[in-house]
C-alpha cells in the first residue's frame, strides 16, 4: 500500500512517478542544468512553469544550494557532494510519499559522506518521509535508520528491528558475526544521553568541565568527559544545566532500553544492508 492505495491497482508508470529515487552516481542528466534536473518529475506531472520554478528554488534551498548560484550550472560544474544534493532534490521534486535511496553516498569521500549523512537525517526528520535506504555499510545503517533490515544472500532476512535492538540482541550467530566485536561502540554512536542517568553532585558543575547538549550521543558526551580534568561533562539543555555525565552515566545509559524511534509524522527510515 502507498497512501492507503493497493499498488497492484496503480498504473506502473504513475506508481514510479510517485516515488523518489536517488542512486550512487546521482544519474543527473549531463546536458541539463541543475534547475532542469530538479524539475524533471514536476514537468512529467504537467506542473505549470511558475509552480515548477518555485519548487526548484525551494528544494535547492533545502539541500543547501542557493538557487541564484546553482540553478544554471551543469553537473560537470559541481563537486561530488553537490551532485548528490541535486540528486536528492530531484528525488523530492513532486513531493513523493516514498524515497528509495540506493547507496546514495557511496561515491563521495569520507568527510563529504559524513556531512551528507547528517544533512540527510536533518532533512528527513523535517519532511517526515518514508525512506528505503540501501547500504552495505552497517555504520551508515545504524546512523540513518529507524529500523534496519539485515539481509543475507538470496534476499533472506536475517533480522529486522531497531538499530539498538540489533546491536544489543543479535538474532543469530550470523548477525552477531556480521556486526563484529565493536557493537558497543556502534551503539554509543546512536544512543542519546539519558537525563535520568546523570549525576547531581552538590555544587553543580565545575567551571572547567566541558558543556555538552543533552541531544548529543553517548560517544560525544564520553569524549567530552574524558577530555576534562574531572572526567565529567556538564550536560545542558539549551543554556540550562541538568546534570553531570561520567563513566557511570555511560554505563547507566547503556543499561536502559532505547524506545523504538520514529520520525516526525510517523514515517520510518528502513536501512537495508
């Protein structure tokens, strides 16, 4: 079902137009400008010119490419990361309910890849889209996925669950071996600070203890604590101090169950590995 409609009852061409698609090599048309690439699907839906232009500008702003600077450029005039942003914008062109992203960041360098991953997470949360994100990188799946479908050869599902559940409770020896021995490190990279696990000593934080936002991951908070002479970090919510994070806080946080994550609007991101 897509938006409550049985996909078997929809014309395949129209069904395809209702889905956004991003691939590893972006698939941009080299003879078309950035604006024309992004406008591809809206034009197939016969949007009028004014609506198409407004949508193109809106999407270029969304992916961090100012329209005045980029709409007339061609793909060969862009960096790898910029081409991926244009590909993402094109996939969102007609506001599809579902996005399929097939190794979308696999062709860029590590630094650009990490930046694009964070940008994707931010945009996805703001839009509330359902995204099927295909990747062979378990760290990427853990980072971007609300749920992960770990698949074996011949499309056999080895485990389908939240990242936290897969990392803490592998369903089989195969899954455990696939994840490797650094499952705890991966879990720390996705788990957020649990306010209930913080310490509250008399006197509050010391002046030389680093400040860390409560929305940070356990890895970020622990790194900050290790850099402090007191081996603690002050956790804040905006400007408000809420407690101290230490190695004990880390252990307490890891003992707690992470609730199933859902994006705003109820959509989920499924990562296939």
